[in-house]
C-alpha cells in the first residue's frame, strides 16, 4: 500500500499570494487547524514544501 502523511494547517491564508492560497485549496485545506490525510507522492510533498510556513506534517504512516 501507499504511504500517507497527515498535514495540519497552522497558518492563515490571509494576506498571502494567490498561488499559496490555491495550493492550500489543492491540498484540501481551507480553515485553520484542519487536518488531511494525503498520499505521500512527490507532487504532494512539493506542495507541502511550498507552503511549509502555513502547514505542519503531523505524522507519516505506512499503510
């Protein structure tokens, strides 16, 4: 099975560039302290790295 990561939004998208807001929406995050379990792919990792100041990786799971 695929590895997954749990990502939590810790920063607000207010006064952030549009690309960063769109990246949050692309990850399924739109409200503070919301968490999502996402597949651990290079694309998802790249998105998380671009907005690392607004999200935190809570845990990495092997399914």
